[in-house]
C-alpha cells in the first residue's frame, strides 16, 4: 500500500527543529564569538602594569614580575591604568574572567595567553573560573581590588616587605617554628622565613587578604581555624591535608598566621 504523506511530517519536523535550526543558531553564535574575540585587546600599551596569573586546582597564583611580588587569590590593580594579564595553567585548562571588567580568556598548560583589562572605578570585583576544571571548580574564585594609584602604590610597598617585618604578634617566634614543624613550610612560602614551599599559595601576607580558599570563606579567625584543622570540610578534594593540633598549638599557629600582614 502507498505510504501516507502525513508520515513524513514528523521526520521533517525533526530535521528542521533538531538539526537545521540548532545549526543556524550555532553558526550565528560562532560568528559573534569570533567577532568579540577580535575586539578583546591582547597588546598592552606602554606603561601598562604586568600581572602573571597561574591557575591551579583550585586556586590562583598571582605574580607582579615588575615588583617581585607573589600573592594568591586576590589581585590589586590601579584605577585608570591598563593591566596586561599573562595567563597560564599549572595543571588543567582554567578560564580567567572578571565580568565587570570585561574579557574572558583560557589559561592553558605550557602556554601563555595575554589579556588587557582596565578598571575605571574603584571597587572589589568578583571573578570566577569560567572553565570546568574539576571537583571544586565552583569554588575557584578570585577578588580583583581596584584602587586609586596612591593606595595601590602603598599596597605594592607592603607586599614587597618580607614576613619578618610584619609578623609581630607575641607568639610569632613559636608560631613560625610550629609552622615548619607540622609541615606547612614544605608547601607554602613565607618570605623572610625558612618556609619556601611552592605546592600551595604564598602566605607571606596572608592576614591582609579578604578571603581564604580562593574566595570561598571570609578570612577571619573562625574560618582560619577551620581551614587549618580540616580544609576538606570547606573545600573537598584540595591537596592540603588536615592537621592534628592540640588547643595550644592551634592557638599558636593561628596567632602567627594572623600576624602575616
């Protein structure tokens, strides 16, 4: 028997709605994406501040090569001055994105991508890794602090100082020794001390930062103690191990870290 012409209608609808229309939408999106990529500046003008950003699972290493500064999870930049971001990754693909400043670019292992941004107004701008990079991708955040040139220069001067000049709490000496004894110094650097580990963030001026664990929790005593004793309760899967400390040791270590300004 002859086929009913009506039987072909569902097939045509599937081809139209499931193949043709999505293809058209994807082509349009690709065209806009390519055009937008060409408008994102990747060549810094003369006098631009240079900042190197290295993505890790799941935190951000921040370097200011022109000033010899290394920090983590918090970027400071001067208002009204272009910033050249040199982006790379220590492990998997990450994506650097500060929505309010515009521009988004991937961080690739063994490669460097360049992105130029500028903050035109003071403020604290939140950032989020925009490429799925593992278990704690959603907690790989970043703060960008835009400041007037004078305040930014003051921040640079503070960051260039070693930790010994700022860790002035009464338990600093004992805390510094404990920091080494329990193994923190094997993963973290604290400039001005014997701690020179590179597996984790540089902690030289930890207490001056607004957050802990890549902007996951506020940087206060309660969360600092929680992060030290059981980081996986805050951010499951991180490489930092829990530490077994008695009450006196916890107090001494926290007092030391709170003095790193």
